[in-house]
C-alpha cells in the first residue's frame, strides 16, 4: 500500500461499467438464485448464490481476460496474447483469444496433467511446457511475450482484468440491490478487488467479506502487516485460492473496499461443496464453495434478516471427493 496519505484509487466504477459494455455478448450474465426455500438453509437471512460456476469455461475468469483483450489496440490483438496457467485463467485466456480470432500461447510446468494441457489445446491454445513449477513456466511466458511481441495477461494484477471481474458485482447489485452482506473467495485478489470496488461504489453500506483458506491466508496476513507478505508455504487443496503472494494493486483495493477477511478449512469448503451438490445439484470446485463455507461454518457474523449473497466462483468436482 502506498504511504503518505490518501492516494487516487487505481480503479473505479467507471472502469468496471466500461468493462461490462465491452464484454457484453461475449460472456454470460450468470444467474443469481434464491437458496432459502431449501431445508437446512445455512443463513438466517435471505440467501442468494451468484453462479459464476455456470460462466463459460466454468469460472468467472473469462470476464477479466476478455476485457483485457478487448482493451488492446488492433495491432496487439492481431499479434496475440500469452500467459502461464493450467487452470481457470489459462482456459479463460484461450477462450478470449478464440472469441477474438487471435493467437493464445499458454506456458505450463512439465508437471501439468496431460488432461489439462489437452483441454487448453482443444480451446485452440498453443501449449508450451517449461520448468517443473509454475514460477518457471511464468518466467518463460514473460520472456516469450517480450521476444515475440505478445501481450502478457496477468491472472489478477492487471487493472483491465480486475475491471472485468468487477462486472460480477454490477450484476449482483442489479439483480439483488437489497444485498447487505456479500461473500467472495480470494485467491490472488483480482476477483474481490473488482467486485468490492463496484459494490461499495453502488452501495456504500454493503458489507464485503473475503474468504481465504486457512492454509493460504495471503491477503489476510498482508492486510495485517500493512504490506505484501509472501507465504513460506501453502497448505490447502484449493489450488486456485493458493498464491504465496498477491500484488500491490489488489492489496490497495482490498484495503479500501473489503470489510473483513475470514478463513475456512479445506474440510469446511468440502462440506459446502457437498451441500451445493446434494441440495441444489451445483457442482462447485473446492474453491468455488469457499464463500458459502464461511457462512455455513459461522465465520461471519450476520444480523438476523440480512440479505446475503455468496459467490460460487468456479465449477468442478474436487469438493465432492
């Protein structure tokens, strides 16, 4: 965070509204469903679930990748885009490039399961392998971007990516303006940075709570320290919520707009994922169930009658194992 008094925000509502116009028709406006009529409802007030697990490619990520790509000039788009990711971000980059009829290069560590590489290739991406861990693959992607004139897409620390993710917040408050508590999972922080920026601009009284795994409290510890913290190790199976370090732009936006960060265990996420499947037929990945897990595990104080919205950010079946 920048010292020396208040500084202009790196991102605002206008950026997110512009992103919404830019990506309209290229990503889905996902449903917001009412979960309260079910037996054993997990919240004392009205509970709604924003189903980004039904987004194209199975997560919220195409919003940011598409907005970034459409923010580039024609020459940049024609040359193509590049990243390092075997997960949701990689799929989103491949999808965005396919929509724009341009090239996507995705670097993967050599340890990446063959099925993930095949899925990226099926979306039209050019897959390259480098190093045994993500850091090495990312270094190679950055070098290739420079050498080949490709635009690198960061998964969470790019303003255009954050603005695209923030469009989720616009949709939530458009569909459920009465929302008093909004729960969002945190990985690198791009999703909650954008959503909280939009939500607080539209409704300053809303309470935005982030949810991290107990084994990867990256941004909770960074907020407590007043600066970015690099975790020495990660101990969670929720891989999409497990960066060892975030970025300055995310920390700044979270410090401005997020009211609290709470922690949930892998088993609590797994219990929430099972609840989603057996009660609603929703297949959420472990990280996709994190926001609901915070509610079910009583990690968040909720005044009776408070309308709650929890984001289901990604699809998968790992939470059912």
